[in-house]
C-alpha cells in the first residue's frame, strides 16, 4: 500500500514557483520536519526510520509503550521511545505538512549531552 502516492506534494501554495497547481492536502507519511538549528542529519534519519515498514508499525500501534522499561536505572526509562513514537504519530497523522521534533531533540540532549546544542 502506498500511503504517499507519487506526485503528491505538501507545499505552501504561495511558494509555487513554476505556476503549476500543487496539492496542499496533507498525506500520511508525506510530512516534513523542521530543522531546529543543526538537526538536518537527525531529521533525515527520522524520515528513514519512519518509513521503515516494520518499525513504523511498531511505533504506530504503540507496542513501544507496552515494552518500555520504566524501572531501569541505566536507561531513559522509556522516555526516548515515547518521544520517538510521538514523532512517528505526527508524521503519519496527516494533520500537518510539517512537524517539529523539538521534544524528541530535548530528550536526546538530556540522555546524550554530546548531541546538545
């Protein structure tokens, strides 16, 4: 099943440069990510992972919530997986043509300070 058919676009009609009529309808999976400064590689990785069928299904059906280890002393206690799942849900909800992964970025910064900034 192709959720984002070829030739569909999620664009701002005011920025239509070639004079063609482009669809502004939001399509599940055809959602962009805001660059939060220096997050282009993170965003590219998120897009790849969000379009990996088995991983996408895992997060969209909330399986990660049933399997998170909130009692572990050495992990993010499921918080990272929750934020990751939230981004997946937003990307596939077709509610917006662009999503800001700000909360996920903050969580990554909290548990992996080397990526802060």
